[in-house]
C-alpha cells in the first residue's frame, strides 16, 4: 500500500483491528480519540487522545507510508511536530525522533487493516471508469450523495476563494479594484479571460472612474489600451484613437499597452468577439463603477441581470470589429452569459469575502445565487445524469463538475462521502 490518502482514511474511520494494539516498541496502545483532520501546514490530525501503557496523551498524529518519511520530510528539525503523540505508518522501517531526540511512538497498520476494506479500496482505484464507484452507486444512501454534492461545492468555492488571495495582494487590498479585475477576467469568458485580465491590470479602475458618464472616453481608454485602435478605418475609430492618444499620455498608459495579437477571434461567434465584449464592458463600467457593492451587497440574479443588460454605444450595436458592420444588431450581454458571470464573479467574490471576514452569511448568499440559476449542460453533467443524479441548478452542476475533476479524476475516494460509505466495514 503506497497511498497516504488511504492511511488517512484508515486512521480517521478506524478501519483496522484495534484488539491488543501495540506500538512498534510493543507498548500497549488504546485510541481514545482520533482527532480531526488538519488541511493546513503541520501534523495531519489535531486534538487526538491516546493511551500508551496506561498513560493518556493528548496531541497530534502524523501519517506516513513509511516511518522514514518523517526524516525525508524534515520533521526531525521542525518544532511544530514536537507535540506529535503518535506516528501512524503503513510500514515501520526506522525509529524517528523529535527535535529534542525523544522517540515518537509509532503504530504500524499494514497487518491490521481490514482485508475487505483494503480490497474495496483497491477495486475503486483500479477501476478504469470515469466515476470509480459508478457500479456501486445504486447501493449508496441518498444522504451520502447529498453530502458528496455539498462537500464538492464547498471545495470548489474555497478553491475559487483561495485564487483571489494572491490577486487581492496585487491590488494592495483594494476590494473595488479586485472586483474590477475579477469581472474583467470573466468578461473574456474562456477564450479571452487572461487577455481581459491583462487589460484590467494595465488600466486601473480609478482611471476609468474619472470618466464616468462619458462612454466615448471609456471606450477610447479600453479599446486603445487593448491595442484595437492602431489602424483606425472609419471616422468613429479615428476619433477614438485621437482620444486615446491624449488620455494615454495623460495617464502614462503607453508602456503597458497591449497588442491586437494578444486577443483571440478565431472559432468564436461575433457576439463573443473581444471588441464586442470590451464595448459591453465599457458600457457597464460607465453606469456602474461600484462593482464591489454590485457583486456582493446587491448581488442577486435580478439585480445583476438588470445592471449587465445595459446596451453598448450605438456604434458597437452595429459593428463587431473596427469598421466591420454586423448584419444583425448587437445588444448587451445575453442571459446565459450573465448567468456565467454571476457564477464566476459574484459567487467567487462572495466566497472570498466570506473567508476574509469570517462571515458565513456571504457564503450562504453565494449558495443562494447558485440555487437560483439553471444547471450548466456539458459532458460532465451528462455523465452524472446518466448515473441518476439530478442536475437542475448551478448548485448541482458546479458541485458535480468539481466532484468529477478534483475527486473522481484523481481517485480521491477516501475524501468523498460516497467513497467512505463504500469502504466502511459493516
């Protein structure tokens, strides 16, 4: 057995023979409390309680495949591991010591794990199916299925939140600028998300805010900075280029200016051209520059739809690129795109702010938004629906996407409520 996740599971759920337990030094051992899993730095389980030779110890438990992993991970030099009261390993190969040179009591479990638990685990991780437990799902309780969805969604939101911690440092803790950059990145959707983020990084919101109420100037700033006004081909684009040259010099924007080649146009419909999305973005910013309040305090499907459906300028209702006329009128952002922005902007910011302020109400608000948006439809949600899972809201689809990508794809069955139910010895 060479999977540390399985050893974590075995210890947490005590799936081994606990009769006459002894340490590797033959000291009688009783597990009183396993402790709770630590997902941050430091030993794997905290607040554990064990009894060794009649003496009760309270502290932490560290998990490894081999005892020697203790030294390989440099724990022998780390005082954070001095309060480890038990080292649980699959195979004991050497004695290990704390920083003060006292030995760590060790429990070897390779001959103690229940045979049927080990067999069930090997069946799961060796299964070539996209969903390792697909043939056992009919025997799994509805409670475990619900728990799986809740855990997967919570994990997805926390991961999204974690991604914003670096971004908020880059803007020196300015939440308004953070909301602007997150919104910009998502306005690029998948195809131009990174280019949109670079645009926002090179054109701070505080500059745009100085021109609120003047859509023409905001368009000039954004399209010019994006690199789309290098070769104006009609009167409107010439006027934009002239305005941009003046504003770029005023704000010293030229050194950070992008080039047209950084944007992707191929294999996308006209309504998703970056020029069109920038014109929509400019129109939204012109009327609503309090983005942080919009996406957090005022966040609801109805409010966001109302704000984001603002029409771009007359020129961009008729053009999909510089001097290129569209055969059909180009309106504001469509309903499905707005829902995408809600999921990837509002929900992400709410999860992040909940984490920063330790206020769970923002997390609940994020959940509420997802519950009021229809499910996304893609090959992942279809896989789950074919297995009998209902997928009616974005809560369901986001959870099932995360479950598929993070848990099932990596065979993290021991971290999944369904996997835990399947593995537990009856």
